[in-house]
């Protein structure tokens, strides 16, 4: 444990006011109107931080069409964001500690405004890629700022409830992006999206400058080897994010560069861990990462984010396959927004240290229930048919983040403040890479199943079968008014029937994805209940051994 070297002497805080960690703001008493103001700024800044990437993801087909990109080229736009964003906390956490939370807030929000302006100037693919990568780094401080502003809105005794709400704010950006995108595209095409984002960024900058966070402790934490660790770990995480983002778009089995990228990631991470393992004051506590409690936490956090891909990939992907556009999906995302907000509020109201594990288990139960409800989709499924299931899974998404974060943070603080940065990096990695891993794995599985179903359906289409012949005749009649050549008309009818077969194969494949997600969620629920019972047994044994 290193001795703390203060850059400036801390104020004479009371125990309630003193920051929990260097780099976080103090928690003085605020009058109720001021607390409401902090809550409003936290909501604004937290949503703004996640809005940029959410707008691009929700409107990727339109953006790649305006820029004249192929699907593979378009997929690099969100990939560039994650490649930079996933490793940003390696440096930003220490920046808060050394330069102070107020300077961190102001510099961070100004950088985000400048990057948003750069998006408006992007007229070619290279500039758009650079802007997305820069946005990945510039957006990272806003998530932390939204969280810290939310903490100021609650008394310190309600820190658990504040955690449950503060870390869900960035998740609200995705449904909001889907809701506001259609009118923005009507106003100014894809540039309307960035104009809206710029407006939100400017509002956030004004709010942060007017209502400042209370000052915190500033300590000297940077060391020369931190740059070496970042130079090794950041490209490794970028390689992992690139592979997972492009996994199903470029089809991983046909792309040798993905294998080379994974090899490079393994070698770079090994080198970074070697450096950290032998440092006197490491930035990443490598010995703690191998502990059983940390491995269990990593597995649980990764699996929870992975299972939520039922919503982000399966439900949305199915509806898009069936021809639903942003206008048709808006009511569904209104339901998702309400469910996520309700989940965060439920977690905050029910939160207590004794209920943390049960809240996490309840989130898994909700995922199981939602996946089970979505297993029988057909080509006639429409967004309103998924309202109930997607509301349930949104509840789970809003419920688990706060309890999960506090579980890991408590274990890190028990070992010392030096372990917190390791936990922050680990938590952000599990959520970012878990969110990419789910669509990558399920996308591969869906394409395999779709090919099998297409082959089976096509093999069963016999033109001599009276039912098939009648269907082909009806297809031919559709084009009778526009195609006079009977041969061309028959070919067009067969092509139309093939498209119908492909659609039905895709629907069945998405149902298989949801079934697989249900099975994994049930297995994970069993593991979670086993771990809860094991923890309770250990607590009872400890109480018997030490009654005092």
C-alpha cells in the first residue's frame, strides 16, 4: 500500500462529507432544491454520454447509405467507438485523482462538444471513423460525471439507491435514441442526429459549468510505467473489440485478420500483466484478479450483460428482418425506456446489503421469463407483440447494475483504495465486451440455423406438389400487370417464393437464438442460487464460530 501524497491539502471535512475515494467529489449537505438540480444535471449528462453511440447504432443503415458504405465498412463506425472506449478508464480514473473532479468535468465536457462538432464536419469515411474513435474516449468521462452528479442528489446514507440510479442513466440513451431518431432524420438526414447530440452536449456543458461538483482530494498517482501499461493494454482491448464487433458481419471463419488480432491481443495483454505484476505500485492488481471471488464476479457480470443480448440482438434483429423500420420500432422502445427506468427505481427502493444477491438473482429470473415469452415468434410478429417480454427484460437490465457494482466495489474497498481502479477497469470491460460478445455469438448461431432451415424449406418445395404449384401461380399473378413474358413472370414468382422461404428460415433461427438464451439463463440462474446459498452458509458458520 502506497502512502498518499496530497497535491493540495484537503479541507477539514466531517466524516459524512469526506469523499470515499480520491478523485470523487465530497458529499456535503445540500438543500432539497439543490439536490433536485444535481439530479437533473446527472440525468442530462448521463444520457448525453451514451447518446452519441446509441444514435449511430440505431441509424447505422441510414448513415452507411448516406456515406456510400458497405455493411462491413459501416460496422466499423460503432466498432471504432468501442475500440477506444473500452480502455479509456485505464487513464481517466487516475486523471480524476490527480487533476481533481472539477477540472476533469470541465475538460471532459468541452472535449465531447468538440468531438460532436467534428461529426458534423465529417464528409468522408476516414473522417467519420476518426470522429467515432475520438467520441469513444470523449464520451467516457460523461458516464462518470452523470454518476457523480446523481450521488450529490442523495444523502450519504442512501448511497446504495444512488448507485442503482446513477449507473443506469447511460442505458436510457439507447431507447431514447430510437425514439427521437425518425423525426431527426426527417429534419436533416443523418446530420440531424449530430445536431441533436451537439445541442445535448452544449446543454450539458452549461449545466456542468453553472452547477459545479464539490471539490475532492487531489493526490499524486501517475507514474512513468502507467504509460507503458496503457500502451500495451489499450491496443489489446481494441483488438478484442474490433473482432467482436466484426465477428458476424465479415464472418469470422473467412477472415484471417481476426485470428491475428486475437493473437496480438493475447500477447499484448500478457506483456501488460507482466509489467503490472512486477511493479511496486501497480495500476492493475494482477494477483487479485486471479482470486476466486474476482473470477466469480467477472463471470457473473459478463453473463448478465451477455444474456441481455436477447433484447439488443434477437428482438430488434427479428423485427428488422420482418421489415420493421425506426418508425415502427418507436413504441417498442418507449416500453423499453419505461422498463429500464422502472427497474432502476425498483432496485433503488428495495436495495439493502442483505438483498443484493437476491436482486441479482431476480434479474436473472426476469431474463428467463422474458426469453421464454419470446420463443414462439412468427412472420406475423409485430412490435406490439413483444411489449410484455421486452418490458420484463428491461426491468432486469435496470435492476442488476447497481447491486452488481456495489458487490464488486465493496470487495475492492475491503482490500484498499489501490484496488478500486482494478475493479473499475474490470467492471467496464465485462459490460462493454459482454455487450459485444452476445451479438457476436448469437449472430453466428443464428446464421448457421438460418442456413439449415433454408435448406430444409427449399428441399421441401416441389413444383409438382399441388399446394406449391398453387402458391407459384398466385405469385405469378401478382406480376401479371407489369411482366408480360410468362417465363420472366414465373422466374419472378419463384424468386418471391424463395424470399418468403428465407424470411421464414430467419424467423425460426431467431426463435432458436431465444431458446438458447433461455437455456443459458436457466443454467446461470441455477449457478447464482447455488452461490447465494453457499454465501449464506458461510455467514452462518462464521456467526456460530464468533457469536460476538
